[in-house]
C-alpha cells in the first residue's frame, strides 16, 4: 500500500465518522424536541385539570353558600 492510498483510506474513514456523528446529533436533537413537546403537553394537561377542578370547587362553594343562606 502506498502512502497516498493510506491517506485516502483515512480521509474516507474520517468522512464516514463525521457523517455518522451528524446523523447521531440529528437524532439526539429530534429526541430532545420530542421530549420537550411531551413535557409541554403534560404541563398543559395538568393546568387544564387544575382549572377545571378549581372551577368546580368554586361552583360547589357558591351553591353550598346559597343553600345555607336561604335556610
């Protein structure tokens, strides 16, 4: 093997490693984005549940207050 062929093989291997690193980096970036999206969806769901339960609590409190006041 000549020095030129060895250099060419090393450069090809280096290019392949760079391509794999870019692909893995893209996959990691996508996974982070997916997790972030899921986290936000869970937070929104929790906020909606809290708002609904708070509204129900207020309605029950007003209803009980009105019924006690009439007696």
